[in-house]
C-alpha cells in the first residue's frame, strides 16, 4: 500500500438519495484541480455480486468500466467529473465481500477458526478499500452506500472505524452527508435528524469530521453554529449544499465554502496547484446559455425511470454544451409505438436514439421507430440493442425477410440476423458473463464513423450477448446498410451506417460510458450536429 495515500469516507444520514455520488465526485474534482491524483470508490451494501443482474428500475443504469466491471451508476459520475477511468476495484458489494471470504474459507485459509463478520468480513472490506492504494493515488474517496443506521451498513461503518484508527491522525476523515428538512409552518430548517444521525455514527465509534447538509434553503449562521456544536465539528466544517439547477454546479457551490480547503486542512495536505476551474466554468456557461435547441426522442422501455439511461442523458449534456445546443430529450416508451400512430408520437422530433436493453418487451415499437427514422431521413443513433434493432428493421423491410429477428426474441426465426455470439453458446450463468468492457474496433477508412472519430482504430465499452450475424453481411452491403466497424481479431461487426441518409448509425458498443465533461464523446457530438442540421426540415 502507498503509505502517503489519504482516505476519505463519505457516509449518508437521515434519508437515502441525498446524492453522496455527486458530493464525492465534486470533492474529487476539486482535489484533482488542486493537483492530487484522486480516485473514488463505492461500497454497496447489497448481496448481489454486482448490479449487472438488476433490473434498471431497481437501481438505475448499470455502468460498465474499461475492464468490464458491471457497476453502480455512481461510477459514471466519478468518471464524468474526474475524466479518469475507474475499474473493477472501484465498486464492491456485500455479495462480493462474502463471496471472497467464503471462497477463502473453503480453500482452508482460516483453518481451525470460526469465520465471523468481525474480523473476517471487516478485514475483507478494509482490504478492498486499501487495494486501490496500491496504485499511485494521493487520495481515495470511498462512498459507503446506504444510510447510517441500516443493518447492512454496520460492517462498513465498523471497517471505517478500524481504518481511521489504524491510519492515524490526518490520514483519513469522514464526511457525513445529511439532510436539513424545512418546516414551512415555522419557517425553519431542522437540525435534529442530522444530530441523531451523527450520534448514530458515534455509537459505532466514528466521529464525522465534516457535515455536508442538503437543504432547500440557506443555512443561517445560528443553525450552522448549532449543528457544529451538537455534532462536534468546527463551524467551518459545516458545508451547505442547496438544491442546484444542475449537478455540475455542485462543485462550484461547495468550493465557495472552501470545501476543498477544509478537507486538505483535515488531512494535513498542501495543495499542489492553484485551483483552476476555468474549463469547468466554461462548460457550465455554455450548458446554461445554449444558442440552439433540438429535441431528440429517446426510445426505450425503461423510460419511466430516467436514471436507467443516465449516461446517455449526460452524454447529451456534454456534447450539447460543447456545441452550445440544448438537447431536450423526449422520453418515448417503445411499447406506446406499438399501440399508437408513430407520426403522432415522434411528431416534430429532430433526432431519434434507440436505447440499449434486454428482453422482448417493446421491441416491435423500437423497430417502428427505426423504420420511421430511415424512411423520413431523421438522424438516428442506435446503441447496442439499438444497432440490433436497425439490423432487424432493415432485414424485414428492405431485404425482404419478413420474420427476421434477433435470436434473443425468437430463437427459431428463419432469418436470425442477430445471433448469439459463439463464445456465449455454452454460457449458462447470467451474472458477469456477457461480452463486457473495452474492445478495439477498426473503422472502414471511407466511413462516416472514421471521419467522426478521426481515427482508424477506436476502443469502446460493451455489454451484450448477441451480435450481427455475418452470414447476412453481403446482403446488407448490397442494399446500403454498411458494416463499417469490426473487431480486429474476430471480425465481429461493431457498427453499421446507412448510405444516402444524413445520419443513421448503429453501434454495438456503448459510447455514452466514455463521455465526460472534459471530453464530450465525438459520436454524440456528431449526432447532435446532425440533429441540429435536420431541425426544421
Ligand atoms: N440484449 C442485447 C444483447 O444482449 C443488447 C444488450 C444491450 O443493449 N446492452 O446483445
């Protein structure tokens, strides 16, 4: 372990969904701007080994890292704010902790001993936290999922207590995110729930060093003083976090209260650089003052929970800001397209995005949207399942295979234009067995995609089991839906684009995972440009 690494633990109190991920990301950004090498980790107290097997309605989008980990969507925020990749080690669940401990027990690593939560589970939690310190990080921020007081959080809080003690003064700290509810009848912000949650932490032997307080109103001086006194922290360490118009403003609001300095002081760190948030500010300025506006239909089946498509929405924000264009998303439930006239539902949209997904619900609606975009020359971007949909639509309506389908939805179709990947044929377990993570893709030198990326070979992240069936490749080429991106080793088709259409592109990979504030994704930028050009036509 790197001896100089400092550890910051972020816990949450009072309620869930206060935005620990955004607070951690914002702090990470501020510390990075101070010249530190920072990474952020999330510990999730549920029993699933990873969120890959969760329905997006449970937990929002499943985010995929370069090294192919299926992770919590907060890792997406970490990458988007820090502009640095995360990895398998950045997200650990209780399920994974127990799995490791139980495997060790079976191997005989604890021979003769009773295996218990303390010390075996807590040791494994601590090992997972310290594992990141083998890399060159100055600071590791560990976000503890859940709310203090939850039964399942207890081993994590105990691990934090032990680590704080082991690491010694100034080497670690606890930031507690809490809520100050507002009672409109008396016009007051109430501090009691926060006092109780800080006390609950103390019952586990952990003293919070900083309080970050979510509230809908400004925290006046006397409330701040009261919180500081009853929670045992210096007044400067009470940081207000009011509801912001965008998550991207949060780091600036926290900085105004010297959040980064409070943290550096607690950890006895000297800044390595003058703070410079010019790029961040200029992004925010462009995002908030767009010169143009377009509307894109996002056609998917999980649209009633928009977190299911978190990275796509954020990628539109990054690309839109870069082009000074507001990208309004029209949420379209694909099942609705099966019941109602497509030109009513998609009326007036300037572009269509067909979303990733699994299972057959809403598939026919997506096929309808793909056809509509193709025939009306509306810019379309199909991501993962979206690429598979444009493949199916083209087979049915242009190549003449009426029953064409993906084997995911019709295993016995006579035109399986999307088929199960060879390597998937013997896979029976569902968890962590898809084609995952970053793979190289060679682009056809004459393709639109090559021009968009400005490179012959790209690397993008994947999460799928099915693929374009290359037996049909020539037929597609003859009719103008061109395979233009290939895995250099297996020749697997990774991207398609339609000839004689301004922008009709499907990609088997997920470009949205790689878009960050500092580096908006070229494919999203190109799509927004095409959508803008189409507007009003
Ligand atoms: N269900 C499809 C597959 O497994 C697409 C997956 C996705 O969109 N991420 O291939």
